[in-house]
C-alpha cells in the first residue's frame, strides 16, 4: 500500500471542522477528546475511511489532522489516525452505516455511573424523554471495560452493540454513535447527552426517576407527547427564502442561540414565522454555526400530509395572531415538568419562578399533560406565551418577532436552573415562590 494520504477535500474538511467545533461548544468533548470517521468512495473509486488524527483538537482541526485510509487494510498506526480507528472501521462496516463518532458525553456518562464492584455489567440506560426514546430506543447499552480506549475487547463489543442500537455507552468514558452521515452520528450523541441531562436534573429535583421510567416503559404513547419525526440526512442546504435577507439572518441567529444556549439538542426543535399565506419554517431549529439546516416555505393552510410538528405550528397560526412560534427541548424544563412537591403525589401543573427576572416576566408557567389537544395548548399560549408539555418540550410564541419567541425558552431554562439549585440546597420552594402565584 502506498504512503499516507494526507489531504482533505475542502467540503469534507469543513464538515469535520464544524462538527468538531460544535461538539466542543456543547461540551461533549474536551480540547483533545473524541474522534470522527466517515466511510466514502475516494477519488479513484476505492472505498476509504476518513478519520481524525490521534491527539487532534476537534474544535480547531487542521487539514493535516484528517487521515484518509484504505477501508480494506487494518494497519492504521502508520497514518497517525485515531487510536480507535479499528473500532470505527468495524462500525463503518455495518450495513447502512457511513459515519461514526466518539464523544465524551458527560451528562450521559454521569447518569450511568454506579458504585458497584467491577468488573461487572452496568445497568443499561433507560431514557425518559421523547427525543432519546424516539431516536435512540427505549434502552441504551452500557459496558464496562478494563481498558476503555483502544482495547481488543472494546473493538469487539462496540460494533456488536451498534449493530442493534444507534448509540452505546462506554462506562466512565463516553459514547459511540453510528449514522448514515456524520451529522446523524453527532445528532445521536447530542440526543444521548440530553437524555442524561434530563435524568440528572430529575435526580437533583428528587424526582423518582425509577417511577418515571416505569411509567414511560408501560405506555410511552401516553407518557410522552407525539414522537418527533425521524432524522433526515438530506436537505440541510435547502433554503426557500434566501432573498429574504433580514428574516434569514433572524433564523440563523436564533438557530445558533438555541444550540449554543442548550435550549435544544443539535437539529431538534422547530421554529417558524408567519407570512401572508405561507409559513417560514425551520424543522431543525438547533443549528450550530457553519452547519445549518433546512429553511422551508410552507403553505399556512393545514395539509393532511403535514407531520405532527409543522401541524402544531399551523394550528397556532390559524387560531391566533401570533407572528412566530418556537418549539424547544430544554432538559431542565423536561425535568421540572416531573417535579412533585413534598407531601403531594402528582407532578405540579405549573413552574413558578423564584428568581427576580423570571418572576418579573412570568407569574407562573403552565405544565400540560403529554396528550394535550392543540386547542388547549393554544389557549395556554394565548394566556402565558410559553408552555411546557410534559414529555413533549417547550412551546413559545411571539407577537412581533422570532427573537421574542426565543427569549421565552431561554428565560424558562434559567427559571428551572434556579429551582433545581434551590432544591439541591434543601430549600423549600413553596416558601420562596411569590405569594400571588398561589392564586393561579
């Protein structure tokens, strides 16, 4: 075989670089951790693996840190590729898999830690949120390894797990995801980390996570809102309103902020702006810089072919004069929607701000059940402008702009963080809540 092929096609390098930066920004990597790999057809028609170099900074990748390897030979050390390239090669050999990614998904890793003696098989992780349940399945495998990086045992087990699951956890270390594209693998890692963040926030609020898991497993259709649409690997470059420069900038800014502020995992959530007879719509609202997602122009009129997400946007516009709508999946709000006050037996139907700014904007924020009809959601949005659907995310509206809608889930996350912090400190939320909130 010829010597190392140190080169990087510009478009592929940009993709690696953008997702590397995004993974650092959303804190699922440290400065040098993790690796990414893609299987593709090379310039001469040969099957090759493209993988990040060992020790490279994923947030600041250089062209020379992308390695191009034969997919049929396994002597990877010569190429300075990732020490886990053999694992990637075996994952990329699975049917339909074109990309794989390893990341230090800290929230998910912490949520899967235990203090049982090792070696032992840790319990698999069971998510309680609609994103992970839909996109990753009802169980995420977790395995302990004596050598959790580059070992033969790891190279054997990880591909076996990914043959049956979208994502698998290496105990105390991180996770590996497969995908039809690198973006899908990154999406799965972000959704997995979100699932861990939801469980961790529930634990901090002293929610009985085991009871929630039993409820979700017994009847996910009742415990969770309508499932999100499957992840689409094509169409991210589509933009139906490029000529509308001002509104385009608003969508791009909002997408960046949703991702960077952890208001929704990568390529989840949705946002829209009302037009005369059309709706400008982003079905992958959480968009890092240099990655983006589809920006669509859809008729305002309801269509039987509409998916559940866009149908809610259209229903809100049909029954209101709101100018913008946003749907996000805020981990802290998902957890807060399951909070049970001491002495009570059911989750609260509201979130009451205890911080100064939150109390200034919202006396209370309603929490609606998962099967809430669109008409009831719209009624709540008319009254409060933001609402949490238990097992279904946060819906918000704006009367003037997309920025106005964005402010609401951003404020809500802070409100929930203060409440979580107060419970962690052993404080009594009832005593901290404004008196007038008790009359809601």
